[in-house]
C-alpha cells in the first residue's frame, strides 16, 4: 500500500448523535422520543438500556469539545435533539436552543467546524402519536423544526445534513421492526421512507429560499451488495438487495424516481404507492451541495427462492469481523464511491461515518485498539485511492468520537475512538484516536 496524500482542505472530523450521547433525558423541558418508549419495551433493546444518562454529554460538552480539539479534529458532526427544540406540538423550547447555541460557541472557540444533522432518529413522541413518519403531516413538523434551526444557526453552520440514514429511519424502523418504533409493515415503511425524503427536499428548498449560502445535503447509509458467486441467480439476488438497500434512496435523490424493480417487489407485498403525490420526486431530487455517505461493511448475497421477500440470503464473508459481526471490507467503500461518481453524481462526497465496534478494554489506563486502527487505515486507503483517481471525496468523519448508545445494542458495543467508562463517565482516548491525530497532522496515510 503506497502513501496516500489527501488534498489540501480535506475535512477531518468525528461524529456523534444526540440521543446516543447527550443523556439529560428530561432536563430543561425535553420530552420523550420514540427511542425512550421503544427501549422500555421488554426485549427490544439490549438489557433495556436507554439514553437517560448516556455519556452525560449534555453536562460535559465543554470537556468533550476540548478533547475533540486536542485530538486534532477540524470538524465535528453532531445532531440536534428534536424533542429538546419542540417538546410539544407548536411549543418552541428556548432552553433547547440555548444548549446548542452554547455548544456551537464552544466549537468556535477551538476553530472546529460544526456540521449539524437535523434528524438522527429521535422523533418526538408527540409526532409519533400522530403517525410519525408514516403521516405526511410529519413533513410539515420537520419543516418547522428545520426552519427554527436555520433561523437560529443558519449562518453559523457551514454544513447541514437533513437526515441521517433514511434506510434505518424507515425500513429498519417501520418494516423490519429492529429500530424504534419497532413496526413491521412495508406499507408503513415505504411511506415513512418517502416522507423522510420529502422532508429532506422541503428543507433544502427552504434553505435555498431563505438565501443561506452554506452547504446542505443528506447522508445515506450504503452497503456494498456482493453476489456470492458469478451465477446469474446470485447476481440478480444481489441486485434486488441493492434496490432495497441502496437504490431506493440514491435513485429518488439523484434521478427523481424510485427503482422500478424494487417498486414491483413491494407491490407483490401489497404496498400501494398512493403516498407519492405529484411533484414529490422533483422536490426529493432538488440539487444539494454534497452527498454524505456512511459506510461500514458489505453484504454477500446468494439467491434463495425460499425467502419470499427479496429472494436472497446473506452469506458470511471470509474477512475479519468486528464486534457487530460486520465484515471488514474496505473495497466496498471504494466501489460505492466509484459507482456514485460514475452513475449518480459529481457532487463532493463526505464520508460522514465510518468506524468499527470492538470489545475494547482498558489496561493500565490504555486502550490499545489495534484492530480499529487497521480498520481506519484500510478504509482511508480506499478513500485515498478514489481521490487519486479523480474522485471528489471532500472529508472523512470517523464514527464515533466516543463510545455511546448503540441503539438496539444499548451500551454493549463500543464504536468510539474515546473509551467511556459508564460508571464514572471518564473519557480515555484510545490508541486509534492518537493514530488518527497523526494521520490528520500529515494529511496522509502510509
Ligand atoms: O451508531 C450508528 C449511528 O447512529 C448511525 N450509523 C451507524 C452507527 C453504527 O451502527
């Protein structure tokens, strides 16, 4: 592997999300979100862990930002908790605005570029009670939320991400039932996906209309779909899986249409697409300033006629696996980036998340997470190769700045480059954090 130099101005960042780190579940007027309710249903989340305390970041943000700065990051991606800003329908909470305003001030003190994700899955319970993302009215509520954020922070935030991983917020949440609200209904799931994408389009349009000059985009989670063999059957199975995972989101955002083959598949499962109104797809495909992608692993797919949904089955890959049992497969990142460039967009692409969970241990005050370093090294190499070949990768945000609430896995999975002792809330930067600091200083990996 040769040395890879990153372009001047390449953005090095680290990322988190509100529900995963903030805690302070009922402080300063915050009301519950769907994850508070979901976590309380027995069997849904590992040991019923919830975000009540999390990493206590709400009270420790100054110390956390200082550490982000010491570790050499130039950008920090975080999300804003909707139920802090609108704890009730139509009721704006000044305390919520104050918290994020202080957070942004603190970042500025260290010259760290703030990157804001508007929605990272903490849907207020009051919105859910009206149908959540299955209800078109939620697009209006999202617009109100986004409008308030633009009004207060529009000039100060150089990089806005409307949504994090619509696939998870819709299919995983309303179709597969793994994430809150835990429903298993494909009519709901496809409607939720559509309304999330529509709300993205509405937010971008509003941002433009109000004349803000910074960047706005969306973050999609993409998983490389690899046929188990070269057979036509396996290749078709991987293509179906690609439609379900990737194209269902890339196509409307960049091509203004849903993939026909995946629509047909959903129709066989009695999904009716009446929720798509005239003009929706034009709005969904409104031009953005960048695309964010989150990449973790690949999915190897073989044809399986017994699977009545996608007609496929996943095959365990031969590579090493992380603590999530996800295969380490950096080639998938390179392939996806290249595909995006060749087939979808020439916009700058940010890797807004990439990282790995391992069962880290503190030994004599040190967390020697060599496997995570190797994971970062391989994936950064893939990004570097894409850039060398003329690709527009504009930045890389490692996931995550610190260990946190890994959704249905509770606190059992550690993705952080900073170890969190949940008993004491002590933060210990892992060796991967120092390794990344070195890479960022050189703006290169070797
Ligand atoms: O922790 C999550 C994050 O919230 C969204 N992207 C994937 C991460 C790891 O599963």
